[in-house]
């Protein structure tokens, strides 16, 4: 698995979302590298890890990343948030958890209303078989839908998608299955580590309500939720300064 290391200071692991790679974090890397040592992951089947056949299952991913990184705060965006949360719940070397537009459960249920309809992920899975590139394009459009800076964010996502080569089809299907089936809410009530939950006010995939609800499941006073005004599903692109400032304060506090 490819993990880029840059910067000096307390360690921060960055884990990207579905179909992309660690290069998407460039705006955060620029702002955080002067203060922190960043470990920027390309998940198996993505980016420079395209030929890595490690299954996209939480224990496999967490163990592989942990073996290559020091004690650190783990920060996950979207699907990457599931990896970071599982790591925080199972590994002592995780000092804190930062969730970017991510929740412990992405699919709507009777007791979890502020999430995505199951049919959305099912349709993406079927569409991948028929129109691989068109499906990726539609997903990127969904990432930025509603954002205050949708046009520039979509351009950045499109450029990033092909910057390190297209993701492996196997990894895309496994990633969708991870998003569909994961429910890590049960890990939060006993999670005795600090947490930061950053949502985009206009996010159409992961609502701010869901992120605030998830943060409230953790022990009182340990986890805090913040909503970026005007932000979409990738708030670190159009509102990089706001997200970086929140992360700077959080990681410094954990260190």
C-alpha cells in the first residue's frame, strides 16, 4: 500500500474516499505539512496502490495502515471515515479520530433516517458493470452537489480521478459493499478517544444532522461536531482554510 509521508510534527493519517486517492487532500497537505507529519494513504486498488490486492475490508485495511504508520490521529473522508473509526475503536496507537463528511453508517434505516437510500448504492453497483466511467462521473457530481463552490470542486475531483490512473474495478465494487454494509455505531459509546466531526452544510450524501447524531453517541465531552457553512461532501476543497484550522487545533490537542 502506498503511503506518502510529508511534513514534520505530530502524526496525522489521511484516508480518502471511494474511487479517489490521497492526492485529493492536496489543499489540506499544503496547509498542514508545516505543523504535522502527514501520512497520506492510497487505499488498495486506488492511485499508486492500484495493484495492491489487499481486500477492502476494515480489519485488513486498518492493520495494513497501522503497520506502516506511527501513533497518530487518523482522519478519514467519506468511506475513509469507516477505516479511521474502526482503527480508533480497535488500535491503541490511534490518538484521536477526525471524521470528514463521514458517519458510522452510510445507509438509511428505521433508526438512522438521515442517510442514503440503499437503492442508491445498489444502482451504482449495477451501473459500474454497464458504464464504468459514466458511473464515476455521476458519483463525482453527487460529491459536489449543493456545494457553494460546486464547479471548481468538480473540476478538482475530475482532475484528481485520472491523476494517478483509474481505480481498479474490483476495489470500486468492494468499496461500495463496505459503504452499504458497515454499521459502526456500536463502537462509539465506549470510544475513549477524542473525536472531531466535520460536515458540510449542503452535503447531499452525508448530512450534517447524521454527523451530529453520530458524535452524540460518543462519551460526553470527548467528541465535537462542526458544520462548514456552504460546504458540500468535500468541504476540504472549497473551504480548505476552515477545515485545516479545525484539524490543526484538534491534532495539536491530541498530541
